[in-house]
C-alpha cells in the first residue's frame, strides 16, 4: 500500500468519526484552538509512539494529522447539515416564501426553487435551494420562470442514515397559494439564464425532457415513466451531468478550436475556460464539479 493510499484512508477514517463513532465531537470542532491542540497532540503522540527511524516517525505524524483533518472536515459537514435552516423546518409547517424558480415545472408539477426569503413557525428567515411541487394549474403559469411568492406546506424527509443529506434534499415545499412576487424581490441572473435556456429547449423540442437533463442538468422535465424506466434498469445516472458529459463538452471545444486553427496552449486554455464556464452556468452540480 503506497503512502498516498494510507494517508487517504487515514483521512477517510477521520471523516466517519463525527457521524458514527463520536457524534458529539462535532459540536466543539468549530473552535480553531481546539483543532490545533488536538492535531498537535496527535502528531506528538504518533511521533513518540513509533520507535523506528525518523522517516517512520514523520509519516506516523502525517497519518495522525490526516486523521485529525478528516475529523474536522466531517464535523464541519455535520454541523452545516444540522444547522441549516432547511433542516430545521418542522414537518407539516406552513411556510410563507418569496422565491425564484431554479427550474421550470415538470409534468408532475415538480421544480426547484431558490428561496429568497421564507418563514415558518420557529424559523424567522430562511434561504436556499429547495424542491417544490405546484398544482397543475399553477405550473402552467410558471413557464416563464418569473419570481413568485405565496404559502406552502413543508414535507420533511426522514433521514435514512447518519451521513449528512444535501440541504435542498431535506424536504419538499408543497405550494398551496402562489402569485407573482413584487419587483423588490432580488433576482439571480444565472438562475434566470438557466430557466430561459430551459424554456428555449421546451419551445424547440417536442420531447425536451431528456435534452434538459443532459444539457442543463434539469431532470424535472423528464417524463416520469421514462425516469422510472431508467431507474429500473440501473441507468438513472445517465440522466445526470457528470464527468463524462463534461469530457464531451471539452472534446467539442477542443474540436472547435482545431477547426478554427487555434492550436497549442491557446486552444487548451480556451477549452478549459469554456468547461469551467459551462459547469458554473449549470450551478456547479457535485458530479460535474468533481
């Protein structure tokens, strides 16, 4: 086993500590002084505990530090997941909100909303991306992606493991009443650009759901029957933007650079900038960002 693999395993071992072995340890890992003392103590103990060469002692100290870094990273992730306002909204709570669509409604009325501001019992202010569902009659009125306001009921999802869930997957907002938000509600230009691009695909293609998923990382437009078939065959990952899709975009950009006779570093830099811009335009989904 190479040293790099050992250090990676040590870091991974540290990551699981706040979730499975010592959940309470995450509460005080936000203090830099505690982290520094813990890391230093582990490194010193590792150095003194290895009765071998200086190289072996240095490596043991590095392993200890990587474990501590893993514990810190895992604790920070756990604190963020449990402290996020979207994780603290009570099940069946009434939510008053103003939001900007992050995707257009799909056939079943599901979409992503970027909450600009939201409030419920016990939560005075909340913002961030959430999943939502609107009635069919309302979904038709949201095809232009305009900013909306209204009320809804929060349906919290039950946690299936101790690992943190993405905050936007902690529940769903079932919208009851909706209206066009006042002009004073802030609007994200990047979200507006993505919803406009999604609207263009829907206006251009009769069955645009797959194109929306494969080009814009928006799966809400995929027909539920098609989505179920992909899931049943174990190929639902093909509908998500991942490294393969990013690689295809890079290949297309490199091909375009060669066609335009832009070679060498200029072509490669241009393709890199284009790929980064494309992933940023999508909202940097985890699979594509990796």
